[in-house]
C-alpha cells in the first residue's frame, strides 16, 4: 500500500521507513529487524501519517489523501551540492506564505528506496539519524536550512535508490506533532542555484573627462537563470584613467571620469568577478564645423538654406552657440540671419563664392556657384551731380559706371558732351575724369556716355565778371 501511494502521489507523498532511537528496535536493517517488530515475524510496523499513530493498513490511503487535501502555506524545496567523496551539502529552502510567526523544526534524512536487505516494506528506509534544525518564519519569509550528510557504503553502492527526505513540523519534545510540509530529492541530486556568472552592461564604453556612465550588473546561476546581487562590491581595476564610483555596493553604480586613460571597473560577489572597461578621453572641444550642403548652386535672387554642425576632436557632434556666416569670392549674396546654426543665403551677384560659418577660431566652409547674367554697364554717375559756375571758370568732373547688380563697372573710353543754352569745352574729351571750362552762360547738362549708357550733371553757368559791390555801413568810432 505504501509503495502504491508513493507511485500515485510521487510529488506530494514522502514516506520514510524509520524508527526512534532507544525504542528497542535498533537491529540493523534486514529481515531480522523486520521480524523483531512486536516480537512477531513478518509483522507490519506501525504507520504514521502527519503525526497520526498506528494507522491500520486499510486506513493508509484514507489518511494520506485526507492530509493531501489540506491546503499548505509552507513550501520546502531540496537541492544538493557535492562536498567531496561521498559527502553532500543538502539545502532545504523553506518558505512561509501564511500570516504571523511560525516555529518549525526541519528534519533532513538520507534514505534508500528499496534497501537491498529488505524483502518488503522498504520505501525510503532511513539510513542514519535525520538532522534537526529549529527555525521561525513570518509570513512571506524564506530561509535555507543546510546540513552535510555522508552517504554510507550501502547507499553509495545503490545510488540510484538514494532519496533525501525532509519535512517541517511543529517542534515537540514529547511525541508526534503537526506536519507543515515535506519534500524529497531523488538521486542524482538537483544542484542548488549558485552564482556562477556576472555580466556588466555596458561592458566596454568610451566617455570624456567629466562625463559619467551608469553600469548595471546581472547575476546568473549555473543554469543560466538570473540571480539577485545583494552583496555586490564595485572597485577600480587596472588602468591609467581615473574616476570615482558611486555607490560602491549594489547591482548598479555610476562611474564619473576625472582623468583620461583606460580603466577597468571590477564587481565581485561570492567569489565571482566580472567588470567593464571604460576608455576616458579628454574633455570634448569644438574642433570642426560641417556646413550642409557642402557645395551648391543658386541663381541671383534665389535662396538656399545652410545648416552648421559642430564636431569635437573625436568626431562627435558638439553644440554650437552663435556661429556667424560670411561669404567671399567673385560671387556674392546676403545671409538672413547672419548668426546661428541655420541661415538662408540669397544670391546677389554671379560668380564663385565660399560660404564660411565661424565660431571662435573654428570655421567650416561650403562652395557656392551663383548663377546669373554677365555683369554689364547699366548706369553712369557723374560727380558733382549739380554745380554753379561763371564763364571762364573750370569744373572738375568724374564719372563712375555701375552694372545691373549695382556694383562698380569700369568705363571704357567714355566721352563727354554738353547740351543746353550754355556752352563750354572738356579737357580731355574721353576718359572717366575731365575738366569743363565754361564759355557761354546758361543752364547745361554735362553728359558722359559709354556703351550706349549716359550719365549727366546739371550746371548753371553765369556770365563772366565780378559781383556787384556791397554797400558799406557807417563806421562807428570807439
């Protein structure tokens, strides 16, 4: 019946064939021990289910299933780690899910399922005294109860039948008491989770002096499952770069760089070590300005947008404060605005030009081809534009040409002429500069002509002679 119950409830029923020290039945396991129960050969030993004594075989299933139907608020999980030879460190992870404090006594016992010397009733025969540990848990708490067991020769020889049975029951000094939970662990023992690997992200990072980087560590057990890092310690490893860590414990920290170089950051817990490498560069500074577009074409009177991007000495983007825009070359144009990371350039004169964006002593350029009609003479300006003179006097005149874009245009062999009722002569008659001598009174236009374009000055010519005398006032004596 016991074997059948164990088969029916392999994950919930943990039977143990055992006896209490000093009960008079300490004969070694075997048929002779079986025959000594109550002094009668073949007598079935007493059966106990959750502290119920002397259950009749016919009641075994009833009591087992009755107890299995009761909800449990205690969990118990077993793991094992080799400790050398036939020794093993067995750990029971006990958790209480109920409310309030609860005292428990944790038993851990090595047994053999199907002892080679026992012909019957051999489920999980106790091979040595179980360990006993008293604990107290509040609701939601867990604790680990560990013990080292050394398997005897019989167990080692029949390792496939080794079963570790553990149970948590109410502490008692006199007889059986309430059982809270039980568990078993069959050979080969499942290893308990232990920290075997730590990863750090980022594992390799580059920052500048004065900058900080957050480092986060994650622990993993031997099965690849994540494990908490409650006692992780951070420290600076080898390297010539310097900086500080804050905090120095816990799964996360921040490293702030203070001097350039390369520095290893180390984190350690439970003998497992990992880390990251931080490359520290000099503090960033503006080293270059990129102008976009780098080359373009725009017609006179049309617009093109330019954007400027700053770069540091490492090629990373660097913010520009208030760069200024200028243009040089045979072509020309105007900016709106003349400062800022973005501007609009309007072409005003055809030709090749270089657009420059400057901040401090750093500049960036773009090549601009400004298209438009070839400059031609569009206007002539004569100076002075107006004048008054007398016959016989001279007046110096100069002429300046300008093209259709309003720029100066060289006059080629301009000629001078006079129109109007007055008269005079030019010396020379050809050239951008001349001298006009009045020979006849009247109002005249002094005209400069070149390539079909004219410019003029208006001159009033008075007759020759001195001006009329001014009447003197009476002299007043002192």
